[in-house]
């Protein structure tokens, strides 16, 4: 199976269509655009009928065989589209793919759309079965470093030119939300008279589309991204989020980290400790990094800070919950705004 990046797809489609396309990734906009590009290329070559199937645990894989071998009533060529959100077709799906790839039907294009496929999935039987028959389009998120360049290319494609400072402003406002970026660019097309986007026009036109949520805040703090965590905290506060809701999420993670740290101190392996503490597999990387940075004693103090904030929200301490929540976020991120002795002293008040 040829492996393509999403930015290589259009060139590949212009030369020839593969009988099978597997499109995977966690970025909804890019996943949709890659799938749309394949459908459009197929339609230009006469694939005018489309069958869409959503695959879950109860899916009947006999449908794939039946669809592949049935004659179309409306068109000579058709697309069979399977959406598998978790990227796990199971044993029946693996067998169905094996049978399909062994006898590719004429005038049929199979489009499989899944979430991100990890290394285990790409070593699986069903993936390797499709390996020689089609193309895998891997859609990757656009990271913070790449985002300004991505926005610049989108603006150019829309017939717009922007100051570098305007592009940086849009990147900071949308904070990784690619769909929001596309929506803002469409708005700018209507607002610009000459196709030039200045910093002033961008500032006045673009809404703040950053996605502030409690779990993003916690993940940024655990990753040691102090600036990003503080920005998320301020965003949550401006949106009217309650201190108690934020404190709950942070305290949960601190308790899990402390449990892991205590097990590691007893000689247990870090991975085993995280599994025992109930850390989700997809969060073990970020939690493991925090464990490397924070000692058991530091986590004990963070837990005391969280308890102090809880008492402040209930009027049991004369302290500002938001100010102390900021200190907690900074400490969890690895930035000490106060010395530990001063933190302990403040908690007695």
C-alpha cells in the first residue's frame, strides 16, 4: 500500500486511481478534505454511485461482499465507503478485507475512513492485507510550528495575501482549530477589498476561536507547557467556568501521579505503576513525562495546594481561589511562582 501524506494526495490522484483508499487521522477537517478529494477524483472518472456504511460492533461484514458483487442499477462504477471510527475492524473485518483484496471487483472503489492508526494497527493482519492493493493517506495534525505556514498557504489559495504578523495573530487566536481557521479565512475574503490582510484587519475581524476546555488545560500543565496552561486558565475564567470544575480535573490527575510516584518509589516500573493507577493508555506519555519532572514530595504539596483552594472556595480560608489556582497550574507545569516554604505557610492562613 502506497503511503501518502495528505499534501501528496492530489498529485497522486491526478495520475491514477487506486482500487482501495484508507484514510486515517484525528484532524476532522483534513480527514474530510482528503476523503472529498478522493470522491471528487472518482466522480470525474465515472464513479457516480456511492454506498456508505458505518462500521460498529454489530456491523454485518457480509455487506461488503454483497456490495462488491452486486450490479449497480444507476451507474457502471461505484464507491463503497466504510467508516470505522476506532480503526478496528476485528477478525470478521480482517477476513472480509482479505477476500476483497484477493478478488478486486471491477469498477468499484473502496474508501475506508478511520481515526488515527497506531503502530499496532499498522502491523495488523487486516492492514497488511490491504498493503499491496491500494493507498494509505495518513492525515496528521498541524502542530504549532507548522500552523503559520499552513495558514499562509490557505490564505494564498483563497486569493489573499497577509502580513506575517496577521498570520501569527490568526494562529494564536484559533489555537490549532483548523476548521475555525478556514471559517475565518472565508470571512476575510468578504471583508478584504484588495486581497491584502493587514494586522489591523485581522484583529478586528477574527473572533477568538481557541478551544478552552478543562482537560486541555490539565494536559498542557502535565506536559510542562506553562504558557499554554495559563492561557487556557484565563480563557476558562473569561468563559465563566467554575473554579471547582477546574480544580476537580487537576486534583484527579495529581492524585493519579502521586499514586504512580509512590509505586515507583517502591521499585515498581513506571509503566506498571501508571496501569495500576488507572491512567488511560493514550495519556501515559504525558503522565509519564510529568512523573519524570515531579517528585513524590512535590506532588504531596500540590495536593495540599488543591485542598487549600477547595477550602478557599468554601469560605474556609481568606484567599483568592483564582490566584491560588494559577499558582497550582504553574507548579504542576514545573514553574515555581512561590517557594515551597511560602506555599505551606500560606496554606495555614
